[in-house]
């Protein structure tokens, strides 16, 4: 079953996401959802200190009660996270979520889960994820830590520069296949090494030189 998971990146901006539970696990889910600009509702009689602060700041809606059937209907959520230590509450929430067409995540109860949340690192718009399908969260964390070293924060700024450079190349090289071939050659190991070292200006200069020479006869 784990090998059948379909990798996907969801745009949650403005979409309702419900987290059932108010502890440490729920807080991790909430912070990730807020980072993705999801509209978050938490259902729990108590909140962790971090979630309480987010509630005071108005960054989430809090239903101060234990979950009971019927609470999801008016919310029309896209995603529901079952993160309580109450198995019955998790099962009730998962059942109602599916009836409403929402996808369910219940990290502690794989049989209730429609999707897993991979370990990830963000560098601006660059998002790199690692998933073991729930088989070994420890391995996913270890690989994420390696990726954090492989892709330092400079890659976020580099991606912004590449976005502008793509438009310049499009004007100079109209053919799609030619542009694809260009990027395969231009984003070489040496350029990426410059980015890792924080030498973005030098990396950009190399790409610009390549763009200037693109399409010219050898």
C-alpha cells in the first residue's frame, strides 16, 4: 500500500483545513498549514502554549470543545488532521470528513489515513520533500537533515533569480526543446556549487553568459 502513494503538492491558500486535537502533534500540523496559507480551524478542549498564542493572534479559529459528530459539516474542509489521543474521536472525525469529501491524515492511526505529510525543507519557493510512506519517520528526518546541508538558504534567493533569467531566455531562444536543453547544460554542478557557497552573483553571471551565447553558431 505504501508504494502506491501519489506525490502531489497542494495549493491550500484560502482553503479550510481542520485539525482535531490541541497538543504538540496538532501544533506541528497547524504551523505547516499556516505556512501554506491554509485557513485553519482547531477543535480541542485545550491548546498547547504555541497554539494558544496563534489563536490570540487570530491566525486560527478555535472550537474550545472535544470533537463530536456534525462539527465538520459547516466547515466544508479540504483536509482534516486527526491528532488527538482519543481513538474514538479520531475515528468519528475521519468518518465524517470522508462523507464530506475531505482527505484525512491521522499519523498515529495509518488505517484512517488518506495521505501522509513528508519531511520537508523550504528555501523560499523551493520545496524539497522526503517520504518513507510512514514506514520510517526517523529515516525521513535523517534525510531531511542531510538535504538541509545540501540546499542552504541561498537556494531560495537563487530560485528568484532563475525565474527572471527564464523570461530572458524565452525572448532569446523561442524553441521549447532548445530551452530545455539549455537549462540541462547551464545548471551544471559548478553553478550549483557557487550557489551553495553563497556566490549568487557569480552563478548568475555564468548563466547570463550562457544566455548571451544561446542560439549562436559554434
